[in-house]
C-alpha cells in the first residue's frame, strides 16, 4: 500500500459529495469508492465490510509507510543529515502472519459480510504464505461477499497466485511506475517479480486492476502504462493523485530511494508526559482551524443498518473503526500514541482483540466509545481526550462545508 500525503478518497459510509481526505492506505481507495457508489445506488440495508492486515510482513521500504521510521522519537524526516529509515519497532507483531485457523474463526463472527479487502497499513497480504487459504475462509463462510487483495505485486509463491486466479476475486496491483521508476517510492520492490506475478495471475484468468500513484518521476509514463495495462489484460488502470504532495518531500523520497531497505529496527521509543502537551496543542490547533469531526465510520444515512459498518483488523487480531485508527498504537507521532495510552490505562491492552472478545462485544465496549464517540467533542477543558487522528482525517470545517 501507500501512505500519508498520497490519496484523496471518499469513504463507503458517506454519500457522494463528501470531503476528500488524506489516506494512509491507497489500497483502500478503490474498494471505498465502489462501496460509496453502492450506498448511493441502493436503499437496501448494508452488511458490514472489513479490511484485514492478514500479514504485517513486507519487503518494501516506502518511507511514507508507518512501517518505516527515522531514529527520532517523533516523526521527523526533515533533518536530512540524520534521517535514518528503519523498521518501526513499535509495530506489534511486525513480522507476523495471521494464523489461518484463527482467521477462520474470527471471520465467522461477522454474520453476513459484504466485502473483505486484504490490505494493511504496514504489511502486504501476499507476504502471507497461506493467503489463498485465508481467502477461501471468507468465501466459504460469506457466500455473497466480494474479496479484493491489494499488493505491491512482487511477493507470494506462484502457486498461491495460481490458486487465487481461480477464486473469483480481484487483485489490485499497487505499482507506481515502470521498470525504471516504480522502485523510487517503492524501495525494494523488484520489477521482474512484479511482472512474473502479474503475468501468471492474468494468464490463469485472474481479475487484475492496476493502481498507480502519480509522482513527478512517473507522470510522463502514465499514457504508456495505461496502454501496457490494456495489452497485459488488466481490467482497469487508475491514476491516483496525492493530496498534500510537496517538492520537499518528493526530493526526500528520491534521495532515500538510493538507500537499501534496512531490516533493522531502532530501539523502541514510547510516549512520555511531554507528548501530552504536544497532543493538546495539536488538537487546539486543529480546532482553531475550525475543524470538527464528521466521522466517516458512522453512516450518514439511516438506510445503513450498522452504526459501525466498516472495521479494520490488524495482524495481531485487534479491531479498529478504520485504517487510520488502526495505526495509533505504533503511530509515527508519539503524541498520538500518548493519546491512546490513556485509553489503554482504562480498558487494558486486550479490549479490542478478537483473541479475547467477540466482535459484537468489542463494538459495544468502553474502549470503542473512547476512540470514537467520546473523542469527537470540542470541549477545551478536555482537549487531552480528543482524537487528533479523527480531526486530521475526518475533520471538516463547518463554515466552509456549509457555505
Ligand atoms: S508496500 Fe510495504 S512498505 Fe510500501 S506502503 Fe505497502 S506495506 Fe508499506
Ligand atoms: S479517523 Fe476517526 S472519525 Fe474518521 S473513520 Fe477513523 S475513527 Fe472514524
């Protein structure tokens, strides 16, 4: 997947015309758009849908990914002299795969799933050695559920690709360039391995889409890539724009592209009391910009049967209301982690784990309320409990949007 600064999209539980947002995972964008359209085009109550990070393993070193971080306790890539990108040590189970039997049991807890997307914030689903078994679990238990896998395209044994090609699913290849450019952002992703897997999957009858993020270094190749996609048998080719691209960050991506992907982690760092002030300052700053949370994890339409119809599951079995919130335990910014540490203090670390609780109990829990409804207030006396993640991703300026 691709991360921060990349992607505007609309969320499935909002209707057309909703605001455009930053997105941590552009793997989600296609699915979310499709589901948004579905919501507009039907009056039927909606079944829930989930995204799952079935593996937290990835070979790549995209520096906008929460998988990567610099040695600084707070996310600071601007110090060019010292920026040393390594694996984020804060990620729980950073090199783990969801056990297949556990996944089978967990996904059975949803009664009638509408859609499952295998994606992830810090891992690639095709890194899972038994990804096709995980997909089969969904198909067996949710007969009317659509399945989509988003991948950088260069991982997975070929026999897994063969099997997936016959399962009636869609694979979205997140490939942002051709042989000479894709690796600039997607460090460590080998072109020959992508081509081998694209070819194999499509030749076996698999349904493939190509999702391309527009960068200055790949822009001149878009028309050619679109033609290639057509001739190679892709069903779709989509170019995605970045929302907050800057020349400074682009230059940094190009500089870091020369470095090999580190397999090492920095020593883990956690939040400290200093981050409480940082957090409150950040929230007040967002409020001062006129932002209030218009939650996209809550339907804006009463035809939707479920109050929280979309869930994100991490590779450790924890459930979250969205992919953005799913990163909070290991977020680049330690003030976000500080905010979540306050929640953990009250509800414990296993409150949202499917290994300990049923999905229905998780959604009814105090922890869920604390990271959703209870964090969307605008009370200056309680700025420390407001979620700056929600303000950042679902904040809307009321005066602007209403005018
Ligand atoms: S390909 Fe891997 S490193 Fe790159 S954004 Fe996706 S999960 Fe992160
Ligand atoms: S960022 Fe917050 S408000 Fe937005 S979808 Fe996620 S939990 Fe809901």
